[in-house]
């Protein structure tokens, strides 16, 4: 269960993951995928005519559904069942939503110390989350309209999560979003970090990591996307705007996005126009001024 865990970022210093084939295990990392997923001759012609199709969009589950409400409701229900209360301080709520369940139970709420007790509470918390997921029928604001736009541009999309695949598919069907996603990365894929999930999504979409855009609301996941040479769009909400400064683009909701935004992201890739540079001064000998003495 990785729903209430703080996952590793991943892909630091070229770290990858192994995939198993008939001829043995294959080590897959960012550089390998950027090299092997190069477009063939026909694809290059197609992407030259329709450049938007060369991109791949990867959505975190946290920006598809209102997972903050789901998690908070699960914690409140668990507190009610255990006859306890959750403090309403902002820092406590922030840790409850962003930190791992074991840390919250043991260090923040002080509800249990024994490993067996922590396992029981963690298991029940996960079950409550899945129960609440059954009532979710609406996606995040503006998401369906944005998916309609990228679908019209024939840009493939993937959704990544630590959820059970069956429950994830059922939730997407209830929200009317399943038809928009060509790939799903779930708990069954066995990815060990955020970056591994993003790389797995790139493989399933048949797009180079360097041509993918990740939509996230977590600063750590944005770092993972950049470790994978992917672009990152930050959704303001779970974290404040200044926590998402490393994102290539930060927006309040999906209504602020258009396909042209994707083109601009990649148009500026590798540019140093925001870096400080010394002004180049041409060394031209000064002109002599005509004076009375010269005459």
C-alpha cells in the first residue's frame, strides 16, 4: 500500500528500474528511454506535420480527483472510530495530507507505537479511502475540458497512481474520463518511486521522456519529473504557488491551459534567456574628436 506513504523521488543520477524480458532483465533508465524511443522516419514526418502528437501527457491521480478531501475524510472517519480527535491546526493538517501514515500516527497524532497497532490503523485508513472513492463522480475543475482539447489534438495521455488498478478504472469510468487515457500505471506495475511511475507511463505511451509533460501538485513529484527530463506543470492548491516555483508552468486549474502552452514549454526548453548574462561590449577603438589642436 502506497496511498499514505511518502514515496521516494527517484531517477537521481541516472537511476532507473529493471524490466524483465525473455532474454533476461533489462536495465531501463532515462537516457536509455530517450535514446531507444527515438522517432522513426515515418513518425518524424508525421510529427513535423502535426507536432502536438509528439508529446505525451502524464497526470498524477492527485490532479484527477480531489484526493485531499478523500484523505482528510478517511482520517476523520478513522479518528471517529478510534474515539480520538484530529487537531485543526494548519501545520497538523498539512502533515496529515502530505506525510506518510506511519509518521503521522506515531509522531504527529501519537495514536500508536506498536508496529501491529500501526499496521492495523494503516490498513483501516486505506480501506476507508477506497470506500470514499466509491462516491467520487466529478473530476477536478476544468480537467474534462482540457482532456477534450488534447484529445482533439491527438495527444496521448496517461494517469499514474498507487491505487489498485480495478478501483482506479472504476473511478475513471464514474467520472467519465476513462476514454481519454491510453495508459494507466497502478499499484500492480510495482514501481518503487515517483520517477519510475513517470518513466513507465512514457514507455506505455511510446513517447520519449524528454517529450512528456507531467501534471502534478506536489513539489517532490515535480522534482521527479525533472529528473526524468520531463516538463512539469504545477497545479496550485495542495501547495501554495511559491512551493511550486520549480515547475515549468504553474496554474490554478486546468481552465487556464491551452495546447499552445505545451508548444511554448518545449519551445523554451534548454533556453537560458532567464539567466544572468554579461552584456557583450564590442571593443572598437574610440573615435578621435576633432578639436582645434587637431586642426
